[in-house]
């Protein structure tokens, strides 16, 4: 969760004045705030582009007619945030993302102008390889090189990653650099994504069982919970991952590691009634058994997660991030832990936020 004060968390479930801000970063270096009437930021951990935005502007003159206008789609960016204005006039804002402006459309007479944007993973995805790209060295080094290839001024945070050597791997012309980044990140058990500040983060997914909940959503008066739905499915659920690596470029011996759900208390326990349901992952960048183990461990967290899902409708908390562990306390007093997977943050000052979560389990 984005760092916020206790005052902020108390205010969002009480009577307060929500505020939103949209900043335009023009290609000529000018920065200006945009008067907007609504919109939202959608956040989805499963998507390659983790954050997307929609912003509505009342003024139809802001719909561009030429590529040189300030809100044209040739390099402009948006910075979006939402926060709280306290009764004493102090403000506390939370960033929701930095977005490449991809679309601006609307009725030229009546408006509104509707802006569509994508977070900065999109820049790397679109910068397909025009010549073969060979990765080697360490995982963090290779990921950093791929990010800086498209965004030379990008900020990168790898402080939570444990780096490791990778086997050489070459991607062909027309290949997707973001797929390359995702594959290399799996070698060290890490996800790679662009956060709310526009920083590229290389980090492991927080573990539901060992992470401290960042926010408690409580039913009833003074709580943030509005309603909740839940479900359970075995489709697409696996309790083992076999990761394999074999590099023809380095002529190294094949390596592999099988990582299974070894918790006897887990409903997807490898030795339990759920049975054996393995899935497989192969990459030439995996050149040691330890690397295979790290990759399989990351994949297993996602593979076994959908056994319980929930849709939690709550008062908006713009500080939440995908992967955050939250605690939900229902009206009957029962509690569950969930991991945030996807949610929209409204820019309209009214409305709730529906959290799609994974890995629900009983809380204490």
C-alpha cells in the first residue's frame, strides 16, 4: 500500500472531502493541471499494463484536431492522484499512476473530451525488437537494460529482489520486450510492474500467509465494507509447478525443479484429496536448480491462488496496490484475509470501489 497517515485511513471511512488531480505533462516540457469532471483508474495485477485510466474533460475544445495540440496522443503523459482534504484545510494526496496518453475523443460541439491512458509498461511493450536481443549476466541487470532500452530516464526499484545469474537467452525480431522482462523476472521469483509513482518495481509477490494486512475493511457503522460476494472454483488451479531450463546457446546441461504445495493444512496440498495437478514452465534463462526453484515458487503462488475469490465493495482507498493483503471483517464478526488483484479507483467524488481478490482464507 502506498504510504499514508493513520489520519488518512481514518478519514476515508468517515465524513470527508475527497479530491482528485489530473496533471498533464506536455511534450514541450510544460506541466499543467486539467479541470476534469470524472473518470477512473483501473488497476489489474494480471494485466501486462497494470494501470489504465479514463478521464473526462467538459471542454470540447480540448479534443485535438492536429498532432501538435497539447492533448494529442504523440508523447503526452498524465499524472493522476486522489486524496483527502481535511477539515483544517490540509490535503493528503496519493498517486494513482503515470500514464501515456493514448486516446482523446468526444463530441466536438458538446463534449466531453474523454482521455484514455496506459501506464508505462505500454511503452516497453510497443517497442518491439527490431534486431535480436540477447540477455545474459544477472536477472536484475538484464531487466534493467530492457527497461532503459525504451525509457532511458526510467526509475527502477529492485531493492526487494534477490539477484541471480541467468543463462543466455536471445529474443527474435518482433519479440515483445515486456514478455522478456516477465520471463527473466520469474528466474528470481519476482514480478515486474510500474507502480503508482511511475517507478518500475522488481519484487516478489507478497505472501498471503506471512504478510501483515495493510488495511482492515469492516462491516457496519464506521467501516468501509459495503457488500461482498465470494466464490470458489478448481478450474485453473494447480498445486505443483515444474520449472525447467535448457540453453542451447550456452550448451549447459538441462536443469529442473518441482515445487509443490507442501502445507498439509492447505486445501491444495500435494499429498491431499485435491490430488496432483502440476503445471509447467520452461525458460532458457534458468541455468541452475536454484533458479528453477525460485521461478516455480513464484508461479505456484499464482497457480494455487484462485481456489477462493471474492468481490469486495468498499469505500475507495486510493492507497491500495495489487498484491496488498487486506483483512475483511463481516457483519457476523467472521474475518478473512484476501489479496487485492484488481480494482478501479473512481475520480468521481461519489461511488464505491469493487475489489477483486484472490486467496481468501480465514483470518484470526
